[in-house]
């Protein structure tokens, strides 16, 4: 099963969109991990108990130090850089260590400084140090004035070392036919997942057992201790909300204030989270099609029948994929589903999707391929970052889901029921079936003893639907909810209402509302 994720694109006053991988979403766009329809194929015959471990707090870290230096690329000296070593295994530190990349944007008004604020853009799999580079663009002015904003690349990601690095060509692994109708097509789909897992094990197997959310949360506490702060502030987007929820549960006595924007349902397992997300993307896409059908200026208008035109187009792409260039994957259903998912992260991307779908109708697939490439963070020279590989690796530790191909296939009808148009964008692979690293399941979220935690949910969020953010709020001992009306992933920066409410809470560590609409 695929899970969509994205990191933060932008926040602030107000921002056009904020992404986040997607966990069960990411920010700029990462991956879903798919399941596929069709009959059986062989795979692991083991089963995995995915019941969440009980909530537990851990004794906070003490001591440590961080040596900050001017960042060589920062001519304005607005940020400081550092590396920070943490053990692969906190229970067995001799195994090895990660060197985490940290950046600090210093409070612009030292006389108003409150302390440090850790920030995470989403994923899992995205580095977060870039948030410090562009703190004034992502965060309201009050926050930039009052906090040292600390972004870091979590273990296995970004420029922290070592990092997960599995493959070079995504087309080979993520463009297989998502609706196999022959044994050959089914085998190709299964093999794509198997080969990806094998490549990850071969190229990054040493670190794969150690990059779970639980371990990253322990890194957060170690960073806090090294900063010399008894309590610290946190702001996380999308998967960053899951990271934050785990942190406030494991280390509640260290929490000064925490905001979880674009939050998932912490009690949903791998498959339920995928179903929730599939429904969210399908709902937003139907909204897109309906709006297009009502607007003669929409490039995919089709005489007011955009829905019918899309249903016909997606079938045609299965039968006759569009060739853009000889060295790239043909634009088939898998590419189209990924492209649509990319555009559903924010309504600001809908015009680009209108054009891409209209072009595909005319036999030109470049627009859909470009959106597919945006989703997978493909660079102009054909290379990729390591976000997808890290995303996949962390997800398979946190909650690996079904242990066999057959068990995965059994969910296909459920996806088709909740997401009639986009179901097979979420059923195009076998997730963690072939993953070798032993799971490190995330603990049950409670936030007990952490004080008030603010959750932000957005009405038109495909990746982390509002219903999921409500469930996160309810799971926390003292969750408070801000509901933002918008068609985008995450809500901070959409309007002054949400920005001011979040900023006020983070600065004062106090919140008067139980739920607020913006």
C-alpha cells in the first residue's frame, strides 16, 4: 500500500501552500507505499504484530554540548551550523553513531528571546535543517523574533550521515502498472517492491534498523539537553505532527509548548491510515473535477463533463500509455495517479493539473510526467534526493502493515470502496512485505503530563484529513484544535487567524480555546 507524504513548502503570512510526506503523507512530496490488486503471489509467510506498544515516558537526557559555527553558505550570518552525534542504538551505544546536521536561526530580538524551538517539516524522510535557513518565510515574525529556530536533518535523512540511499532510478520501481491484468504484469508489480527492498538492504542495511520515529524522538531529547534547556518548544508539520506526538508522550516533562499541524490519526494502523488518506485524496480530486466541470475556463472542462472525461482518460492510459521520451517511463496509470496526488496537496496546483490532463487527452504526457517528477523530487539532471528511500525505511519500522502479498491484496476492495477514482494510486505495490529490518513500533500516543498541545487541521487536506487531526486532538490528554478552512495540506500561514493563534500559544505557552475556527 502506498502512503502519501510531503514536507512543508511554505508557511508564514500567509503562504500559498504547505506540504508535508506525507507520513501517511510528506512536504514537497514523497511517496505512498502501495498495495496492488489481483490474485496471489508468493512472499514472506510471517506475520507482524502491529499493535502499538503501551505509552511510556523515558527519563530525559542530561548533558551534552553543541558547537555552533557560522554556516559557510550564509553570507548574512543569520544562521549557525553544527553537527551532533547520536548513537544508532541508545541501549547499545557501541554499535555506531549518526552525525546529525543542525542549523539555528537565532532570535532576531535577543531581548525577547524565550528559548529554542525545534521544527520539523514532515516526511518521514525529509531533512529539516532548511527550515532554519528560511525561518522568516516559514514562520510568523513574532516567532522569529522570540525563538532560536532549530532545524535538523533526522537520522538517515538529508545531510545527516550516514543516510539512507537505496536506488538511482525511481521509474524502475514506482511506475509499474497498478492494475495488473495478466500474470506477467502482476509479477512485475511484486518484483518492483521486492527489488526496491533488496536494494535498500544492500546499500543501507547497516542503518535501517535504527531510523524509527522512536529513535528520532530520543535524538530530539538529546538535542534539547545539549542546548541546555530543561523544557523546549516544538512545531511540526504533517509527519512532523506524528514525531511531535511521540515526543510529548515519551518526554512530557520537557515540553514547553507544541504545535502539530496536519496531524494524522495516531491510533490508525498502516492500512487504516492508508484508507483514510485514499479517501482524502479522492474527495479533493472529485472537488477538483466538479469545479472544472462548472468552469468554462478550465482547460479540462470537456463541455461540463470533466468527471466522465477523466474516467475515460485513465482507462486509455492503461491501454495506451503516452511516451514522452525514450529514456523515461511511459505515462501510464501509475504516473497519472502520482501526478494527481501531487496536485492535491494544494489548490494552487490545480491549474497545472488542468493543463496536464487536457494535454494527456490530446496525446501529450509531459505535463503529467512533470507532476510525477515533482512528487518524487526528481532533479533536472535526472538524479533524486534520498527522501523517498528514507520515507519508506522509517515507515516500515514504525508500522510495517500486512506481512504477505495475499494479505495486502485483501484490502483492495476496501480502497476501491472509499476512493473509487484514485484507489489504485494506493494499491500499486506491496509496502513493507519484503522489508528485512525488524519493526520498532511507535508507542501509543497520549501526551499525558505534557500540558496543552495545539493541533491544526484543515478542511480540504487530502493527505491528513481533518477527521484524522480531530482524532489526534482527542488522543492527547489536553489537545486543542484549530480548524482552518482551505484546500491544502497543513494550515499554518493560510490566514492571520491561524497564524496569530499559533504564534500567541507558542510565545505564551497558554491557550484559552478548546477548538477554534479560522
